[in-house]
């Protein structure tokens, strides 16, 4: 089943195409990472998909509802965590959850039960009766997630959910997102590549308002796989690098610093030949090899290559 579907969804501000013919399908019960640099169109897409902005052209369906058919029915099926969640500072966490429940027209009994479950789930049960004004950034983010789940949504939108969090806060929020896929589809817009690698089942890359690709992270790695070998020696690898430069089936040798350890990185022009003959070349060098690895590209490598190819400026 499809949780989100867009057809030529566009948003223009004068001559600026904030979102340009977005065609996207997101299946149910996955964590979908909507990835792109700042200003790529991620927040614009979230606003359109949640009914907080109207498109210039195109259509969108979320949780089986046409987004432009009125927001009441749509809002009952979705949750939203904005980039910077806003709260009434004088309310306690529990009071704020009660307020959100009332806006969704839940009964008093439903509000009490649901608020208690969610506050415990986001580990705020002990702080539930403290004023939100005294919450840390991470606590506010977790409360933002809890309020977005108050109506038990089928689709949860999260706009930069870990931005401005410290490492501990990021870890807590990402762990929580990983658990949420059991009950909802998560649409997570972000520019933090490590977050996507950690929790997302699928990823869409957007740049300058245009969707560049939709894939699993693993499929992206295979598509952009490079035949790069990393070699680490006890001795100085400088002389061996000079040897490598003369080999026709190897290219782009460079010594990089990997946490204080010099590593020789080289690309294979002919992969099969490199696999057969590079070990022989190393053996003939007389150097002591401590690491020999054919590396897979990181999501960051892939992202930079894709965006650079499109022209990120």
C-alpha cells in the first residue's frame, strides 16, 4: 500500500521553483529519508503534503486522502513534528498533551490514556508535570514527537528532527524513530546523512526543488560503487605510491590521514585485474601490509557526487 503519492507537485514563488514537479511514492510502514542540502525544497514539500501550503500545480495523496480536499479529514490521519516545535511555555508536558488531544476531539478518557502512553514512550513521564519552559532541547523534541502521535497517525512527518540536538539527544530521537515504523509511515526530511544511514529504509534525494532519485540506501551504494582500494602499511607508503602511478589499471593514488594513520587510497580502472594483481604488486614492494580493503562509498560520498553533478550553487 502507498502512504504518500504525489503527481507533478510544484510550488513556485515568482520565478523561483521551490518544488518542481515532484513525483513520489512512499509505501506504508517505512522510514523515508527526504534528503537534500539546505534550501533544496524539503520544508516546502512537507508543508504541501500536510496541507499547510497550497501547490502551484500538481496533486498529493497522503494516507488515502487528497491533500486539497480539505484538511480536517487529512489532519486526523497525520502527525507533524516541525523543524522547531512551538509550545506554550507555561504549560506542563502533560497539560500540553491534553491540549493537543482536545484539538483532535478525543474524549477525556482517551486523552488521559494516550498522553500517559506517549509520555512514557518518549521517556518524559517523570518530567510530565514540569513546565515546558524548563525542558532541554532534546526533551522538547521528544515532546514534539509525542504530540505528533497523539491522534495515532498513519503518516508522521518530521522536518529536520535532530537539528540542533547534542549527540545524546540525536541518539534518543533516532532510536525512537526506529521504533515508530511499527505503527506508522515516517517521512523524515533532513540534511544529516548519518541520520539517514542509521534509521531510514528508503531515501529520496532532492536538490534545487527537483527529485533526483528514490532508492534504498543499499541500492544507492551499489549503483555508485567505486572500485577503491585502501592500503595501510607499517612503513612509509610514499615510494609504493610512485609505483602505483605507473600502473595502467590503477588511478588516482593518494595518501589520506585516517585518524592519524596514513592510508594509501587508489582507484581500480580494471577491477578484476586489480583484484588479481594488486596483491602481487604489494608483495613485491617489500612493505609490511596491515590493512587491505575494497571500500564501499558512504552515503555522504554519494550525496556529494549527485549534488555536485547537478550544480549545488
